[in-house]
C-alpha cells in the first residue's frame, strides 16, 4: 500500500523564497539549511528561490556583520519576504524568528539593523509545524509498527 507522500501527484519538495533589501551597503551572510548562500556586501536586492526536501527541517539565518554605527548613514538588511510553499512568514509571522544582536533588541522584526543574527527555524517537517502554529492541530507523522509496540 502506498503512503500519501508516495503518490505520483505528491511533490516531494517545498519552495522557499527569501527577499532581502539593503539599506546602505551592509556586510551580510545569508544561510539556508547550513549552506552559505551569500557572503559580503549587499549592493542590491537579493532574491533566493530554492527547493527543499518536503520532510526536512528548515533553517534561515541572516547575519549583519561589521556595522559601524553612525548618525549620518544607516546600514541594515530588510527582509521583505520569506515564504515557504506560498505561506508568508515575513511579514506575517515576524514574532517567530530569534534576533540575537549587540544591542539586546528582542522585539519581533524583519529589519536587521544591529550587528547580529536573525534566525528562523522549523525543527520538524514544515506542514506539521504549520498546522501547529496556525492552530489547525497536529498532523500524524509516519512511523513503523515497531515504534508503536
């Protein structure tokens, strides 16, 4: 008997889209699932569109580095979009990522204006996680008969 995910119509990948806009010329690192996507100065809008395995965990990290704080010129990164399979996390769920920075700013944001790390993580398959955070309940996860006994 086939599982739901074994059916031919089931897509085994999910789409991730990230759009980052620079303010000034920030020094930035962008990581997706521990893979470095961009490192260095962000001179223009940066768009990442990739596919991830359906059942994988997801990690998106944006680091602002080497910022010199000045009243005359601002440098920052603005995350204008982060979506997974069309589900918009930025701007709709900016309270979920962790933003660790040198100013101890902890408010929900998609504006990365301090030296530090903005991190969004899903530690289980995306659709299980999505059902929980949207209040739709749990999705069953596949297991073998030996796990039940």
